[in-house]
């Protein structure tokens, strides 16, 4: 997508972020985020072909096992801008729908970021071009037993609460659609940077369903 908005963000970030960043982390964050913005961040919203170069400076901190797919990646910036962690949705086959495995991996990533003394800022993005997050995985939910649905929804709600309560700034980089629970995750972040092609919505309200993750009702 056109990076004009993103470039404006980099140019004016001290004004936009100073209150939030200094309240959360103090002046020590400014050099890392400034260096990151200038050298790496312009490619965060690019297609996978462009992502490879920007991620060459990252270290994958969560590896996949033979049985469990990596639905939620965690990458940690190295070298010139330490302390910046990138969370990335990684379920292209279902447009990053929030399944149980993704939520479990997101919970683990949030706990690691909360307990890390090195993490200064978290950026939440998608590895899937044109899709941030399509919301709940309704196909998976159809396969659940009735008694499993409530705990699954509660777990997703708790994950979003934990994300919103991280002691470092969390920035959502939204490329494409963020619907339902995907929008609620974005609302759980401290800031949202949106590409020109971004579309957001709480589509469940068309069916008179209250958004289930809690962030919409909490923030309103």
C-alpha cells in the first residue's frame, strides 16, 4: 500500500507518541523507536516479498513444533534497535481467524513480553497481505461442544485484556481488513496505524450480536 501515511507517522512521531511513550517507559525508549521507524518500520505493512528484507534484522523467538503450527509469530528486533518486539498473525488459510491455537500462542507471547525486562514496545501486525484479522474462527467454533464455547470466548477476552494491560506501548499496524474480534484486538492496543486499504468493522452487529471480546463495550 501507499506508505504516505506511515511516513508522516515517522516524521511526526515525537509529537504523537511522546505522552504515551514517556508515561510508559520514559526517555530511554525514544532512540530505539526513532531508529526503528527510520530503518525498519516502513516495510511492516508490505507484502511478503518486501517483508523478507525487513525481517532479516529480526530473530525468531518462537519456533514451530512438528505438531503445532505457528499461528502467531513473535519476532524480536536485534542490533541497531533492541527492545522492539513484533507480534504477527500467521493463519493465511483462514484470514487470521482467532482459533484456539492462535489465542493460546498470543497469550504466551503477551506473558513473555510482560515478563521481559528488554521489551520496550510491541508492534502487532499480520503476515497475510490485505488481512489484519477476520475475527473469531466460526468454523472451528461449530466443532466445539456447547460447554467449550463459553471458556473459549472468555479466554480470548482475557487475552485482549492482557494485551491492553501490557506495561509497554502496543501499536497495531493494520493492513487490510480488521473485523469483529480483529477490530477489538486493534482497540486493545494503545495506538492504531492504518494503511490506505484498511477496513474495519463490527459485522456481528448486523445480526444484533454484541461484540464478544469485550473491548468495544469496555472502551465505549
